[in-house]
């Protein structure tokens, strides 16, 4: 089984070692190559959207992997966020290794991080405290146009007080193809409907932030239709 977990990074950082891991320099277009402690790639090679990194964040790495990597399972982690099966003071000793990843993929179609709980906030209200809630309203309009059957899942997810965040997952390749085709079609519409002039770097990250919500919508939709369990 060929498993590949890309690690999105925009600065030099220690990377876990193992056949399953591939550091990807995201937003690499026009920048000097970063040398990591393990072999890596840039997200501006082949079919890519590297220039959209200020808006898409780590998703430019996901897009690159979707279009250019061949694997049975594909995953996304971050240079400071990794999958672990246990907690330890020595973080590097508990990062998911090749054998553990193979065991998980033998039994599951999708592996996600632990739920992030907000307790007294919904995903909608939490988003509105850092970005404009209008982004989510516009996303709802896009879903109505492109994927109207997903609207009930969006409504449910926005009312949740928890979510699977950070765009992290390890997923069977057929599901990756379905998810990425769905996700990037929505984000392509969203970016055209939002202003880019006069916004801060933080405010520009709309597509990356909204995608965290959308992953939960897609995941719920797959579960409710029995595609995953």
C-alpha cells in the first residue's frame, strides 16, 4: 500500500522521517527553495495553484498533491501539527510512523484528527469572531447553486460546537479525488465573490479558513449517505 502524507510548510522546520512523509513548500512560487532535513518538493511544480497561497493557505499543497502525486492513500499535515496515536512529552516519539499509518489505512477509509471542541460557541459564531460571517453565507449560496443537496449538512455543521479542523486527514485516494474536486470547485467560486484589495494578510486567508468548515460538511455528507462509516 502506497501512503503519502504531505507536510505543508512555509519555513524551515524539523520534519518527521519515514517513507510516508513528504514536506511540501507551500506558496513556493517566486521564493527560494527551503531545505528540510528530509527530501521535499515545492508546490509550484507541475499542475499547481501556488500563487493562490495567500488565500488558500495549506490548500495549495493539497492541490499540488492531488494533481501530481500517485498514492493509494493521501494525507495532509502541517509542519507544526502531526497525527499522533498517543501523547508524550517527547512529541517526536509519538508522531504517526509508517507501520501505524499502514495499520490504520488497512481498516479505515478516512483518518481525521481529534475533534476540536468550542463548547459554548458554534462553528458559525467562532468563525464570525475572527472573520466576517458573510463568508459562510456566501458559501451557502454557492452550495445552493452547485451542490444543493449539501445544504442540510452545511446547516448542521455550522450549528455544531466541534469540528475536525486544520484541513488534516489521511484518505483513500478515490475519496480524495471526490473531495478535492468538490472543494476546489466551491473555493474557485468563493474567491471571485470576495474583495482582495485593501485586506490584511490575515483577512485574505478566507478560502483556507472556509475550507475547514467545508471539510466537515463533506465528511457529514459522506457519512449520512453511507459512503463512509
